[in-house]
């Protein structure tokens, strides 16, 4: 599936990269899982069921649309359950065979066995090489912030929770599509919290040497949160697990914030989350929970 490049003659049998453009579709482009289009829209990578050569560092690797979608989904959500991904025939992906196994052997994804509740599962994340492949094939001709991709497993104690976020996204994206809306980008809490920390650091530098004013600080935080449609409850900014940015049929741009709720959400913490206005995706135990 992949071929090393001979450094003695880089032009020898060089594939035509124009075949891997976003506009190409050898079979009208797969229309399955269209909720994933937002995840791949920024990528100049193959469309359709026929594999096309793509440059990956010092080699060429053959990819088709379903494999690109697997990479983009794992990158956009950091961690997903393997069986939630779909291969070229619409079947659940398996780490032991098929396209997902090929991507793992190519060093583009990492898989890890895991138990979610009472169910055995395989989790998937991008490797640094997989993330680099996506980043190196971005297009830059679209307005708005680009889709962020992540690599590597983080926060081991939260993997069971985080692995459910893509499922919550699929349900919400499907509902939005039924209403004629188009999902344009997915934003994880990592990105929102990172922006918040940058804001606090900039604010600290700006106020350095000045007398601390708690009311003024709270007002600045509230203004920042309001500009990003984030709720402030009891003085704390609350972040959804995932934010879906979408465009309605009338062209109006909106966001839907989603929280994956587990049985561990209790007491004051659960009460605060209930006041955020986020859409809740409730899970019980294992992979059977639905919201």
C-alpha cells in the first residue's frame, strides 16, 4: 500500500498528484457518513473508492476516501472506538484486518485495546506521522478557522468518556443535516480551554504591576466567554466536550455545544452542567448507552 521513494531518482515513476485533489471523485464520491465531510473538507486528499498515491515524507502511500476519513475522524476527536469508523464498504472498522490495520501498519494510527464499562473495544488515535500527513495536505482556500487534528492518547482515566464524544457528534450532526444545516467544523474542549488560558495569560501581562481588582477580572472573563458563546456559572467558564459549528439553510452560522454525561456526574458538578444549556448525550456503562 505504500512505497518508499528512491532518493537516487525522485522523478522516476513519480505519481501524478493531481489525481489526489479534493475535486476528484472516481465514483461520484462516497455519500456514506456525510457528517464526516466537515472533518475532511480542508484536506487535499483522495475522494472515491479507488486508492490514489499521496506523498508521505519520504514515500508514497495509496489512500482512498474511507481511509482519509478514518484518519481525519481519529485526528479531529483525538480518540475514537474502532468499530465506530467505517471502511469503504460501510462496515465497522477492525484493527485486526482491513483498512484500519493497513493504516496502523503504515504508522499513521495507533490502536489500543480497552474496556468501556463491560464491553471490550479497540481505541484509535493518530500518530504524529498521521497528523503530519493531514497537516501537509491541507488546503488554504477556505474562509474560517481550520479543523484541528490531534495525535496520541492522553488522560488515560478519561478515555472511556472521550471515546464516546464522536458518537455524540454523529447523532447531533445527523439531526442538523436533517434540518438542512451544514457542519463546518468541530472544536474539542482542548482547543477552547487552550484559548482561554492564552486569554488569561495575556490579561495577566496586561495588568502586571496594577492593583488586583476581582470585579474587573470577573467582568473581563465574562466578556471573553460571552464573545465565544460560553456560559459562566458561579464565576467559572464552562466548556462543552465538543462544539459543532454549522451553517443553517438561511446562511446564519450557529454552534451546538455537546456534553457527554456519565453516571459519575453528580451533585453540584452535575447541577452546574445542567445549567449550561449544553446538549447532553447520556451514557450508562459500556458502548450501548445512547442519549
